[in-house]
C-alpha cells in the first residue's frame, strides 16, 4: 500500500487550494483538525470500521461531528468516505497546517531548555529566530534537565542543538579521534 502521506497529498492540495480561493484557511484548518481528532478516537474508529455501515453513513457520522463545516467541507468528508480515505484525515490535517504555515510565513518552533525560560528570554529568542528564519514564529517551550544547559530548537526539518550535552558529546568525539 502507498505511504499515507502520498495518498493524503492530493486531498490536502485540493482542500488547501479551495480554502485559499475562498479565504477560509482558518475555518478549514479547524474543521480538518476536528475531523482528524475524531478519526483517531477509538470509539469513532470502531464505528467507522463497522462493515455494515455504508459510506454515506460514515460520511454522515463525520459531518455530524464536524457540524461547523461549510458545505464544501461536508462534501470533502463525503468524498473521503466514498473513497474509503477517512482514516487519512490526521495526515491531511497535518499537511494542510504545514501548507497554511508556509503560506502565512509562520513557523511552530519547539524549544527545549535545561531550565524554565522567562517571558523576556522567550521573546528575545523568538525575535532572533524570526530574524534568522525570515518568518513569524510561535514558540513552545519545554524543560529537559538532561541537556544540562543551552537550548535545542526544533521545527519540521530544522534542528539547532546548542545544548551543553551536544557540545560535550562533540568534545568527547574529538578527543577519541
């Protein structure tokens, strides 16, 4: 079977282009996030897996869950049900949000530090990353004492490891060479 991200890509692209044309990126993002969460819920998965249900009934279930969806969103869910693709909704939602972030020139960044960052430090770091990456950034911070000090910045395919742990590992590698 094809990779989930490959199967989801054309659906994501179609939904994104439609939402862009209509200026409804935020609404579509919210609808897809809700549908994705529902598609991952064990009770919904069990119901959707029932072979006695028709595709129309499965679509109706998802439409009832995503009641704020516009007509196009409801049709999108019907299309996914007809093509037996409701299970890829989480991937469609993730890809849609990535396209949305690219369009809006924004980036979600996860920052790991050894100690809790104060608001002023977070703002300085966000500003530095915004300048470096040329995009608006939304920081999410977490504490991991095992990095000893410094900071690890992660987003999509970029990792900046400025932790003391990484520096010590490089030093040990250099000494062992």
